[in-house]
């Protein structure tokens, strides 16, 4: 009789199913938790998105135990790692830490394999075992499978030929005066027959323990040095043996888990931040291996940069920590302003020196990049959940209504931003959010002509005038059609919907009181008095209303402020994107104006053919001459003109901190 299906419906699993696009495609480790937060299952995947999606299929297609696990769980979370090897080791670490009830694959004998070295004996022995630890024995692990660690030990014995036989075999070999097979194939120094003394064998054991403890770099370098020395001395047999030893070490290192070659004890911290929130991830590395991981997403409470965020985080993380909780090294994305004070404070708590630094290269830098990926993924996932949650969006719109004193909830919000570069190429953007979600199909761009770009107020007045004049025109020339979704304004000739014929519930402008006043004046001149206007100033995130001396201050944790900031930032991004495209084209046109005999038609042909000034600069005379209407002489003149403009104008770039276009 087949096992019974779990009584719960798969609908319970669908309630916490992540959006497919929110799950990364990199390798990683995932955890299922029940309603009480207990980890019920830990797994690894080469592709997290593909693996996790398989759990949320039709429950009838799942194994009965898998179906029970999925319906027992109430949430799922994941951690991205750089390689599958890291994912494997992290999975085993978490299985050992959380003891999840559904991870039965590694629970057959109720224990995990350890690598043990009996350092308390006269001739220490290396072995793989399970169960309780004993005094006088040094342990490494736990590991995934006994066979996996045995393979690693077998590789290392050719480099560190220490004893691995049982006490019975060791005693018998000493009695007969002949070593076992391992002694003959140079995988044991054969202390049983006196080939090495107890002190010499102890030195081999110490080297082996240091290597397994994470001190790998020194051994690899030493063998490389000896190999090259033997080669220089023409001792090619020894060099070949050392080469094989080096290969064995490297192969063993590949089989080990997430390891830093110098056996580092460190906390690796990374941040992912935006103007609204910051995600923090920390990996705890002990003995060169990742022993744990934590993460937070918090609202930003000030305008400080990454260094200030690190400062606050270190204080909260290590306040009241015990000496054993503070590592020798703390790796951060940016040094706090007073790093020396932190090092002294943490050094006193730990009772030894503590270094705080930013890794620049090598394994530590790579590991911090992995931590940063997890922080970035956590922030993206948090924002996705926050933006897509219907209850949260409704609360945000209600908070905006209450804070601004609106008669109705602003279901449609339009935001406007003006962008320019030193007064030239003035553009503006309009973005639309409906029910708290972006409606990108209704975004619009504007080109402002004949104005001084430094006058944002006049530019804002023009944009609002043009947009709402279009509103009045479309409303006057449209007819209403009743659809399943309600009445819709359509063009009477084509029957197509008039998107600009709908008035917004709120107009948001990027700026303070002057920009708000300009927008309000533009609406009044058109006779529109029933559309509310507000402005959001960047510096202090103040909300300005028309004809009010003081701004409205929303709490930093307000969902309403969060929504207004998202809308404002989206308008700024959209304007900057438009500005960059127009700036590139205008540079091409201005450069070509200097070429004698090159008319408007051929300038447009060149612009269409190459697309940008950069591509035109990279083209040679022959490539330029291939454009219809451009001869060799004109092509040479064009090349001279664009080369000269490169020396004069330099480059144009985007300031990633401010989002503004800069000239270099």
C-alpha cells in the first residue's frame, strides 16, 4: 500500500512561494522553516531558482516525504555562494547546526564523520570516526561523507606520511620488524619499525594538523620552493616527486570546504544600500572555514555613507560581546571614521589585537564579494516583498492621504523631474504609479527648448503646462465607453484608449517649495484646481505643499514616505537615461558642424550609421567613407574633427553617487 499523502493542501506551500524572478540562479544553500521559525530542511543547489521551483509544483508529483516537508514549512530562505563546493560545505555546517527533521540522508547513524588525530599518543594516528569526542584527540570537521574525508587523507599521506594504522597493526609490524603496505609505498614514515623517531614523527603530525587547520599557504609555497631548488640542482627525480606532492596538496584543497589559506579567524561584513534602506550580511569565519551567517535589512536613519553605516553596525554587533565572540580580524567594505578606536576597544574586549581592514585582493577579497552578493540579494528580495505586498501598498497610500490632507486616496500618482547638464540639453520626465506600482507604459519624456537650464522652476512650469494641456485636450475630444473594468475614455475615431485623459490623484515634483509653486501656478493657469500637488526635497526628504511655509515631515519608517521616495527616484532615473541619450547625439552633431561642406542630411546619415560619437571616433577613414554620400576627403576631415573633439572635450560620465551627468 503506498504511503498516504500529507493531509495539508499544497496551497499552504503556495502561500510562501517566492516570486520566480526573486530567486537567484547562482549556487547556494536554502533553508525551509516552520511556522515557529525552526529549520526543518537544509539543501544545496547548483541553481537556486531551478531547485526551489521544483518544490512548488503539483503536490501529487512530489515524493510523500518531500510533500510533507513543503507543507510543514512556512517560509524558505537562501544564501548565495561563489561555488558549488562552498554550497556543499555550508549545507553540512547548517545540517549540523540546526539538526533539521527532514534531512534524513545524513542521519542514518545519528552522527557526522570527523577527522581525528590522536595527539595524546606517543605515535599519533590519523583516522576517520564518528560519535562523541575524546580527550587527547584533535578533531577536524564535521564533514559530509566518511569516504570523502578518507580520499583527502589518502592524498595528504604522500605529503605528510604519518601513521594511519590501527593499534593492532602497529604493534604487529613492530613485532615482525616489517612495515605494512603504506610504509612500502611511502604513505607512512613507518615509526613502527624505527624508520623515524618519535620526535620526527611528531613533527610530521604537527605539519599535518596545521595544514588541516587552515595553514595551507605556507606548505604549498615551501614545496614549490623545494621543487624549483631540486630542478635547479638537476635532481629531477626529487623535483618530480615534489611536483606530485604539490598536485596532491592542490587536489586536497579542492576537496576541502570554504577555506581561507591562512586559517583566518574573521568576521566578513558586507553592505548593500540605497537611499532608503541598508542590508547587512556577515559571515563568521573560524579556522579558515565559514561557521555561520547572519543578515539584516534596516531603514536608513541618516545621510551617512558606507563608512558611517559600518561604524554603527560594528558598535551594535560587538557591544557586550565576549572575548570568544570577537575574531582576530574584521573585514569590512569601508573603514569606520575612527578605526583606531574600534581596534583598541575590541582588542581590550578580546584580550588580544584585533585588526579592522578592507580586503584588497586574494581569497579574502573574493569571500567578501560573496558576502556582498548575499547582501544585495537580501535587499532586492526585501524590496520586492515590500513593493508587491498589497497590504503594505494600501497602508502607504493611506499614509500619504492622511499626511497631505487629501480627500481621496491617490490611486494614480504622477511624478516629474527636470535634468540638464550645465544649462544645456534640458529634459524632463514623467513617471506614473497606479495602486503603488509603476506603470512604465505610461512614462513620458519632455524636451525643454529655449530656456536657461539653470532655471528648474521655469522648466517645471513648462512641463506641467504641456502635460495638463494635453489632459484637457484629450478629455474634451474623447468619449466614454463602459468596459468590464469600468468606464474608459477612448478616441472616437480610432477607438483606442486615451491614456493622458485620466487626471492623477496626486502630482509629485522633484524639488522644494519653488518647484511646487511653479507646478501649482501652471495648473491654476489652465483652470485646474482639483489636482493636489506636493514636492519631495532630496536633502532632508521633506514633503512640501503649495502656499505652506513649513514642510510636512513623515517618519523615516513611514511606508508613505518610502513610496514617495521610490516614485521620485524612478523619475530621476528616467530623466537621467533620457539625458544621456540626447547628450551623446548632440555631441556628435556639434562635432560634425565643424566639418566644412557637411550638410544636415549627411550629418543625420552619419549619426544613424554609427549611433554615437564613441563609435565614430573608433572608425577609420575607410569605414567612414563607406557611409553613403561620404567621400574619402570628407571622411578624413570627419576623422580629424572627432579626434580633435576628443582632445578638447574629454569624456562624459555619470556620477554614481548623485546620478548626475559629469564632464571629464
